[in-house]
């Protein structure tokens, strides 16, 4: 059987997942709590992704296998968290410019 979690995400897949996550965070108005959470847990990104893989039998029925697989691969790398934080900052800056 193919080891799905060992495969790297392509650049296009990474960008799409970051955009999807940022849009979901912004839609719910959770930008500030998300930024705080990601900044605090950035050093533990790999451990968190491995923990999600460990608990995937319990998470998959709620989130779906593809989501768990994709987001654990995305958040296992610290630079992807940095990219998500940068994307959230851009969204806040754009929203502030349109409101002000």
C-alpha cells in the first residue's frame, strides 16, 4: 500500500490548501485567535501533525480522509504555517484598506 503521509504536497496543492484554510478562518471571523494559536504552536507543528495522524481513525469520520491527509501534510512544515500567517495578514490589510 502506498504511504500517503510520506508524499509531499505540490506547490499548487499547498497554495490551494492555505487559501482554503485562510478563507475558512476569515469567514468565521477567527483571524486573531487563529494567528495567536498558530504563533504559539509553530514550534510544535510537526508534533501536532504527527498527533493528528495518530488520531486519524477518530478524526477521519468527522473531517474526511482527504482533509486529514492534506492538512497533516501541510501543517507538518513550519514554513507552511508562516505562509498561512502571511496570507491572513494580507487579508486583514486588504479588509482594513477597504473599510477605512
